[in-house]
C-alpha cells in the first residue's frame, strides 16, 4: 500500500506519493518511535512525579512533616527504581473515566494520592 504526504501549495493541498529513500526513512522513524514508547511513558511519569513533589515542597520547608508525608514523597522519588516495566508504567498512568463527559480525569494509582 503506498504512503502519501500532504504538501501545502499556493493552489491548495497536494497529495504526493512517498517513494524510495523517503519511504525507507519514514519506516525507520516509525520503528524508532514505536520502540521508545516506554521511554515516553517514563518521562510523563517523571513529570507528574516532579509536579507532585513541587506541590508538597512546602511540607519540607514547614519543618514538621509527618512520617506518612515523608514516606509518600520518598515513594514518589523511588518510582523509577520500583516501576521498571511498560506494564507498570501503564498502571501508574491509568486514569479514572469521567462518567459525565467523554474524557479521563485523575490518575487512579494509589501512589499519586497524598497522605
């Protein structure tokens, strides 16, 4: 099945067939993208973790953080060590379905819940 590229021209959008080295490069790019799914998920998880830690940095600066708060923050820092598979990443990124709308809301894994 041929691959096509949409090219924008002054007269509109032109559909051009991709052949030869362009097609080889496109297939290589797709394969590279597919093999890095886990890395992209881990980057997303790390960003969520960083956001949660920043939200609770004031606990530390306050000076009287509870043991539960300290353990929770440590569990966030340990995510890359304790969750190393793509299946674990999927569990960490699972979201609750919003029943009133057709979208997803908060993350459901217990590690994201503050003590």
